[in-house]
C-alpha cells in the first residue's frame, strides 16, 4: 500500500493487510492527531487497509473562528 504523509511530505510503502491503528503505531502517530483518507473518504480507526490502498495521512488542524464585528 502507498502511504502519503503531509507535514512533512513523504511517501512510504507498507504491506497489507494492516489495521489503521497498527499502521499508525509503526509510523509513531497518534490517532487523534491525524486524518486517514482513502479514495477521498475518511477511514475509521478500526478499518483494515490492503496492499492496493493508497492512503493519505493528514494532520488534524484546529482553529477557532473569530467573531464578526
């Protein structure tokens, strides 16, 4: 499976099947700090990824909206 990471941008290859949580453990990433995207759709943390998947891992970015005046 191809895994594309952002910030910093890099691409890695992994063999599947593998659970999302195990992949994140191998990458030393916290599940709450990233979004896992497959084919434009968010992937739940309990999903299994396969050899043919192309996965994008994006950091969660949070921010508040300022009140309009």
